[in-house]
């Protein structure tokens, strides 16, 4: 591509493909209700996976697989995996997000969900499993407990002792961790929307660059990027 395309740009393209307004994903994080945030995030990825799978089945002329409106989210993830559209980390992310969504919607006590309290309430094995999946946007590397943990854990007391980078982010900032991982999950989906392997070569979708150029010139996108740059520049962190 002539235009440099990172996750911000690929997410814009995915939003366009799905009929969503520009920077829709970035504004999901502004939802204050954790319960609503998880449901909307899950709904977004269900729609994205459905659209992607249908497009690939048609493009590749695959007859032995099919997708119906009655297929579960789990089934859609498994089909996307069989079509080689998912990296293992992001397959696990979607399945973990689906597990979280099912848990909070099928248990009325979670109606006033607060994600920090939710993850603190999990048994040790369930917490480790959740962080491996929902923390897919971070390296799953072990922490040096003596050096890395002490200053960070002063920010929040947690029931669980982080053992990996993903554990640490989930303990400190669970909503951000889930949302941040979703950026790269949507980035992956967007790349599959716009590129396809043909033999030994990769074919780029026609007019992709023109669409991205239009998106980057959208007043909504320009305003958002200016606000984001100001926020990041002013904070000196994050």
C-alpha cells in the first residue's frame, strides 16, 4: 500500500465494510457500563466474523461448509478457524469473549457488572484461562516478580498475583485489556477482508487504497485523531 496502514487504518476499513460509522470501535471504550460494553463488543465481533466467513465461502467457492442464522458464535469461530482466518491467540480471544458474554447475560447477579470485581471473583484457574484469552493483545510472557510487579501492584490490590504480562494488565485494567486486544482482533479480520491468498501471491482488494484515503479525509476521523494526539501528548503516558 502507498498509504501506511496500521491497526488504526485497518480498523477504519473494517468499520466501513460492516456499515459502521468511522472510529466506532475506538468509541466503544467510552461506554461506562461494563455489561453493555461487553455485549456491544461481542455483537461487533459476531457480525464481523459472520460477514468475513460468508465472503470467504463465496470467494473461495467452498461448498462443503455453510453458515446459517442459527449457528452459535462458537460455531462461527470454529468455521472461521477451519477456513484458516484466525491465529490461535485470536481464536482464543473470541472464545473467551463469548464465554464472558454468556456468563454475564445468563446470571442476573452480573447485571451491574464491574469487570475488576468480576475477575477478582474468579477461581485461580478460571482467572488464568481468561487472561490468556482476553489479553491476546499483549505478550504472554512471564514477569520478573521481584522487579516488575512491586511498583505496578501498588496501584490496585488484586486477589490474584500476576504471573504473566497478560495477568498483570488484566489485574490492573481489565476493560482496557479486553478492548485493546480487540483492536488487533479486528485488525486481523480487516486484513482478511481486504487481502486473499491466490496461489503463492497475496491479492489486495481493488479500491482499498482509495477507500482508506477517503476515510482518512473524513472530518470525523480527522477530528478524532487530533483529539487523540492531544490527549496522548498532554498526558505523557498511555
